[in-house]
């Protein structure tokens, strides 16, 4: 999924539980700028400072809300060469893995609705 210059990702969580979150990201060179990254509650939890594929992880503290909002901040490019896509594109979020503290069962892929091996 491609981001814009300021995009949000809502992660459903169980109130009172802590989680580990891992993001697999593709960063085009043009997307890098001062302050680029993934933010939680206005604090940068993953820095985006190099082009290419990257994996970033952070711990999500327990919250009373039923979701956590991550904010993506990066530079966008208005026109992609050889692409019919007219959207301004930032980074590509390839996967998100969210695991509750103490969870021991297999992970579940929400896209395929199957357990991961």
C-alpha cells in the first residue's frame, strides 16, 4: 500500500494490552526528507532515512482505546515515470505484523484469513 505525504494507519488493539509491531517498508529515494518516518502519538518510532527495502519494529504501549493510529510522514513524488497512476506517492508499506505481549499462537494473516507458518 502506498502512502501520501501524511497518511495514517489504524491498528486495532485490545485495550490494556501491549504489542510489538513490525513494518516492512519500501522507501524510494525521493521520499526521504528531514523528519521522515512512522510516528505514534507525535513521536517518531521508525526513522526513514535510507532508500530501499527496510524493516522497522517498535513496542506499542497499552492503551485504553481500541486502536492505535500510526502516522506516515515522508516526501511524495507527483508523477511516476512510465506509470498511469496519477496519485502522489510516498513510501510503500509492504506488511504489518502486530503481536500481543505474551501471545504464543501462530500469527494470522488478515488478507488471506489464514494462519501463517
